[in-house]
C-alpha cells in the first residue's frame, strides 16, 4: 500500500508537474477573465430581465446605444477626461524626470515624494480631493485666493468638473510616469549627447532629436497604461458627483454600473462594456502601430 | 538708459568674475530648485491637509480662513468615525483579503511562470498567449457575469468572493516568467542531478534566487487588493464585509458635510500604504520600471 502510494506520487511528480503548476492560475483566469468576457459578449445580444436572458435581440442594444444621447455624453466625457489626464500626466511626469535626471542635492527626496500619491488607494484619493475641492472651505480655493482668483465651484459646475478630475489624476499618477521616464532616460547612452554636442546641437535640439525619440518605447508604455486606467473612470463620478451636475461627469463605466446594478438592465449594460472594450483594444493597437516599436511585448 | 545698463553691469561684475557660463548654471539650478519645491508642495500639502483636518476639533474644520496647524490637536474625529462605522472590522477584512491575495499570487504566479519559462510542452505558446491576453481585458467588461457567477456560487459577502478574482493574475505570471527566463539554467540542472525534484527546484532554488521579483510581485498584489474598488463594492452588501477602501466611502451616505470623520478614516487608509511605501520604496520603483523597460 505504502509502496503504491509512493509510486503514484512519483508518477504525479514526473508527468503531472506541468498541468499542476498551470492549473491554479488557469482556473482562476478562466473563471474570472475568459468565461465572463465571453459571457458578457453573449449577454449583450439578449434582452434581459432581473439577471435572466429573455429574448435574443441581436445587435439591437448596440444600435440603440449608437443613438442614445446619454451614452454619447458619457462616452464624450470619458474621452475628454482621458485625453486631458493622459497628456497632463505625460507632460508633468516627463518634466519631473528631466528635472531630476542630473546630479542634484535632495534628488531622492523629490523622487520619492513625487511618486507617493501613486500608492494612495483610489477611494481615499477621491475623498481627499472631495474635501480639498470644497467650494467654500476647500484648500484649493483658499490658495487660489492668495493669487486673487475667485472661488471656483469645481465639482458643482458643468464646465469645471472634468478639469477637476483631470487635475486629480495628474496629481496622482505623474510620479508613476516620472519613474518610468527616469528609467528610460538612463537607457540613453551619453555618447549620443556627446555626438550631438560635437555637431553643435543646442540643448533644445538635443531634447527634440535625441531624448524624445529614444523615449518612445517608455512613452508608449505610459500612454497605454494611463489610457487603460483613465478610460475606466469610475471612482470619482461614483463617489463625488454621481455623474452630475446634470450629466457633465457621467462616465462609461459609471453608466455600465448604473445600468447593470441599479436599473438591472444587464444586456444593455454588457453591450456598453463590449463597446468600451473594443475602443480600448483598437486604441491600443493603433498606438502600437503609431509608435512602431518591436520590443514591446 | 544705456548708462543704467552699464551701471548694472558694474554692480554685477563681482559675480561676473565667475565665468558667465557658471553664472548661468547657478541661475538655472536655482530655477530648477524653485520648480521642484513648488511641485513638492503641491504633492505634500493635500496629503498633509488630510491629517491636519482629521486632528482638528469639529468647530475648527470649517473655519475660514483655514487653520494650517490644528489647535488644539484632538482625536475627536477618530472617535466619532469609530462610533459610526466598524472601522476595525474594515481593517480586518482588508488585512485578510490582502494577505491571501499576496500569498496566492506569489505561489500560483511563480509555479506557472516557472513552467512557462523552463518547460517545453505542447501548447506552451498558446497558453502563454492566453495568459497575456487576460491582461487586456479590463474589469468592467467582465464584472456583470462575474457577479452573476459569484451569486450562484454563494460567494456574495464572503472573503473568497472578494479575493478570488485577483488571486492569480496574468501580469504576475508574465512578470515571474520574464524573470525566471533570465536565471542560469545550470543551477537548476545541478539541483536536478543532485536528486532535487521539480517542486524542490521551484521552491528551494528558483524562488530564493528571485527574491527581488517575488517581493515586487508581493507589492503589486498589495496595491491591487487595496486599489480594487468596483469589485469589492459590488460583491459585498453587508457593512461588516466591506474592505477598508469601500467601507470608508460609506460615510458619504451617513454624514453630510462633516469632514472630520471622513478625513480621519481617509488618513487611516492612507497611512499604512505610505508607511509601506516609505519602507520599501526602492522595491516599488524597481518593480514598476522592470515591467516597462524589460517589457
């Protein structure tokens, strides 16, 4: 008996190492990634009632969403927010990296501090800014007051709510971009700058002709990571504005949440999710083409 | 006017003894520091403000102009927060979920990463592709079926319900595989000749050799489980099962414009993350850059 157990054990060891090591990961990914993704696609073709499919409707959800005013607004808001937040993060992050990419006293302190907001959980981040952006007692308006700027109703006005969200995201994620840009800057060989100096290039020209082109792989990575994050804007509208004022801060994921878990229209909600997924997918592919890099995995 | 310029030049001349080049450099350096310090303040002050608000007496919080330093310092807001909601329970929930996510990611991602990096078998590239593609699917696409499935399995308001979706991650497997591929194969061959089994190689040779990668993965897992908001929000409906990051937002429904308790709990949520970050910042930054620069 003992011998048999031993034999079974050794045969498991010999032949089943590969499946056993892959199984836990694949089971979890299967249950929580592959299956739900396909099921979402399936659901998006159905009319649903209280979490049950009722009737196959084909592309009806997609067609109706195409003409749906609210969905369009949410989509536009999400895109505006994404473009603003991603470009802000890139510019500020690159600026921080360039400032810190030279021998400097206290460099480590600056670098560590700039990265710090990145580790703050999103919910805490939203609450923090909710208070700081308070129109009457908020710190931001107080500080702006020093410069003679009148209080801005950040979250209470249609035109300021998205800029406020953009500002928050740039504050939180610039340090992340900075760390990546700093790593990218270190991979640029000094000889290139020396050669440019010999050729009489100005600092400005060196930045545009040497630094920026060589930072392309890192930039692509930062842009894709940031887009993946910003296109899924949810916590801020959910906690701070409920999509308001009016529909000024409605985002696609917030609409998916509302439609799926409040109105319980999961077919339509799934169709929205699929559309957003396709948009993210296509943008990613286009970006990789646009940046034209092989070494991206 | 010309006289004035000449005069200024004369006054500046002592500085001009430094070469003009050095003078320009000093000005430039000064300018750099000014920008850096402004950025530093922009980052630090909002974080400081959370702590300062949380320590103020209720009457001071909405004082205008705002008080920079709380006076007197009081824990009133913290007491109020703990009375309103089971903050201790939120902490416990987060601690349980986070520990499980960290351990299970380290184990499952390491063994799968090892097999993908070091073993040859039919369908390896297919499986690796499948795992990579899982990184492309954002949560919002899967969240409704995930919820329906969890309801059916009775996972609502349970710890497994919260942590299972991130118990093993495509990114983690990818990261470990990329690292294991760089390890010298001779070490593993030597262990094999000495009679070490495959499991022994993974847990006694490969993982100890990859302490850096393993601890980066642990940090990522920590951040994931703390950042995850939408999923824990959906899968927990009873207040007692909420993890910290979801629990603290419940104040917004309980109090209206009472920032004291809200900032107190925000401070409690931020503090552990900032402490861990300060202690392990090198690992954080290494982990993040490894993902980008190595691919």
